[in-house]
C-alpha cells in the first residue's frame, strides 16, 4: 500500500508559496511491533507551523524532504493494542499525510459524542484550549470588562470572544474585510468590529472603548499590540499569545516601552498552550456539551483533500482565512 503525503520541498523565504511544498506518494512500511496505524480524517493548519517549517519552533523544526508535521484527527486502521482497536477515533501528530504510525502513548482519544470530529481540532481542540487558557485562566475575564481580540474570527479569537461574552464582557473585534466583519458581528456576537486595514485602529478604539481596554488578548504582535496597549485602562490585563505578523520572518515585534506597562499598572502574562494540556479533560468536559448544544459556535474553514493543504496554509499566513483552517481527508 502507498501513502500520500505533503513534504517540505524548500524552506519558505518570507510568505510561504505553494511550491515550497510537494505532494508525493511514499511506500507505506510494515507496521512496527506495538505501533498503531492511523488514517487521517482531518488535518489542522495552524500559524505556528510557519516557524516549524522555518526550523525554529520552540526548539524544534523540520527539514526539506520531511513530511510537514501537524495535528490530525484519525481513525485507527491497524492495531494489536486492546485499548486502541481498529475504528477508534484519535487525535495525534499525524502530519500532512494519509497514514501515520504511532506509539500508543502518543495518541489521545477524540471525545465521544462529537457531531463532527473536526471540532476536536478547532473549538474543542488546541485553539479552543488556548482561548480558554487566555481568557478564563489568565485574564480572568469578568462582567463589565472591555475585551479587545485581534485575529477575531480565527480558531483562537472566535472562541475567546464567545467566552468573554458569556462572562458579561463587551467584546471588540479587530479583523479585516467585509466577510470577516460579518462573521464577527453576526455569527460570533462581537459588540464592535474594527477593520485593521481600512480603519485607523487608534481612532476607532477610542470611539468604541472610551474608558479604555480592560483585557487585550494579543494574537498578532505589533503594530496592533502597541496601539492597543496605549489605550489600556489602568490595571488592564494583557495576554501575550501570538505574533502572526512576525512568523513570515519579515517583521519584528518590539511592543510598547515598559514605561507604558508601568503607568497603566498593567498585568501582562505570556501564554503557551502546552502548559494547559493537563487541564484538557476539564476543558472538554465543560465545553463539549456547550458546543453540541449550539451555545458555542465553531467557525471552521474546511478544505477538501490533502492536495489543498499547501494553498490553504499560504492563505492562512496571508491572513486570508475566514475561520479555523481544517483539511478534510474524508472521502
Ligand atoms: N501561544 C500559544 O500557545 C498559541 C496557541 C495557539 C495559537 N497561538 C497564536 O494565536 C494566533 C491566532 O491563531 P489562530 O490559529 O486562531 O489563527 P487565525 O486567527 O485563524 O489566523 C491568523 C489571523 O491573523 C490575522 N492577522 C493579523 N495580522 C496579520 C498579518 N500581518 N498577516 C497575516 N495575518 C494577520 C488574520 O486575521 P484578520 O484578517 O481577522 O486580522 C489571520 O486570519 C496566532 O498568532 C497563533 O500563533 C498561540
């Protein structure tokens, strides 16, 4: 049997292009003793992969010729392990390929009762966990807060906004384009939406948050970080979580001068979602029922087929996605 895979053809320079990747047919080796073979159903595309393929994501990366890594939801197709019989739905680091082999310790179960398994990569997966960690665990969002969220309709932003609104906060989206503004206001319930391209952020923020911003969930870095920080309320909370503008390697966020944090008496925290993995069961128990009841909305952008992954990733890194990007490999 063969395995279809997307490999890194060359390291991107600046914005990635589709020809930085190549679709290949690879031989599928014999399954090693004790290993479990999984067939990918859904592949998650995430901005952090840009630094993985640059070779420098938190101490690890990949080289040209390697299968591009990524988290997937998969179905077990071959297994001797009684706890992981064929047909079990799992979440694992399967990469951009049809089949992947794993040690059982590297597999996580997809929660039962999901209406579609892709939820385990979006609102109920790593991006949703990040949003919860930032909004609830770190910022401790509460009634009366004025919360600003850039990348407002993506995997993290969409969940963060809904959590803030449920806590009684006023939510302000920063996004781009008419379609994303519609999603922000009509689907995700933001109170206000600012277009980062067509509007002056500083002026618009002063208008919709005249008493200042109490929580800023930074998913993008500068120049947005510095502009929002200047309009922080006294005692404002800032969660530093993402630097999308820096990932393509043509920009370097510096952030505001520390003097600004001092005068604002700001509480600034850094977020790495891996630290919250031990709380994943608690997160799933609380949010699977709410998502399935329709009380929280998953804004997914689903592309069909592995061959669509390179273009979809390039669009994501250009800010052209309109939701959490997932590739479906289901027939
Ligand atoms: N620290 C952690 O553990 C952790 C975990 C998960 C995610 N993150 C970070 O959180 C951020 C959001 O992740 P996500 O998965 O939810 O992504 P996403 O929002 O689906 O996609 C990224 C979005 O960033 C916005 N953006 C703003 N400025 C941009 C620019 N100069 N170029 C390209 N895009 C720009 C775009 O949305 P608009 O057009 O709406 O502005 C784009 O759609 C990323 O920075 C990611 O790395 C961090």
